[in-house]
C-alpha cells in the first residue's frame, strides 16, 4: 500500500505523514490537540528551525484557521527536547524530565477537556417517509 504524503507548513518538505507532528483543530469544538482527533490538520517537521519559523510567523494559526495557545508551542518544544526561543530570557532554560512530563500531561488534559462525545452524529431514521 502506498504511504500517505503530507507537507510541512513551515519548510514545505513532503514526506510520509508519520515523519511529521500532527496538530488538529477538532471538529466541532474547535479545540487544538496533538496527534489525535478528526478535523482540520496541519503537519510540522520535528525540527527546531521549522518549529521556530512556524511560531514566529503564526503558520499553525493560519493553517488551522484558529488561535494557537502558547501551551501547544511549549509542548512541541518539549517534545523536541529543546528550549523555546523565549524561554531562555524568562529564566526557565533548564527543566527536569519530571517537570517536562508533568507539563505535557497537563497540556494534554487541558486540551482534551471539552465536549465528551466527539463521534459523528447518526442520522435520525425513526421517521418514515411514505
């Protein structure tokens, strides 16, 4: 079976979708999630330059047609294992592994909190049309 190809919103590189991070604006709630959900998606290379350019030029926001919270970028920087460009000036340049895991877990819980049922609605077939 042929692989599904996607394009990075930052560097425009084309590769298999497994090579990218997927950011999703979930339908119908409009919340943003990483890697999961159905809705409008954007793909980003897991590289420092791509993430920096996407954050600086708001490429995720434009691709997803939504405001991207700072927590999403922070989670992506933590996944990358690097310090975000603004974090060094704020004095949080060093973080323990435990702190990073806790921050990622908290962000995922915050993003996942929302409408309980995101499954597609089934049509109402109880009425008969004769």
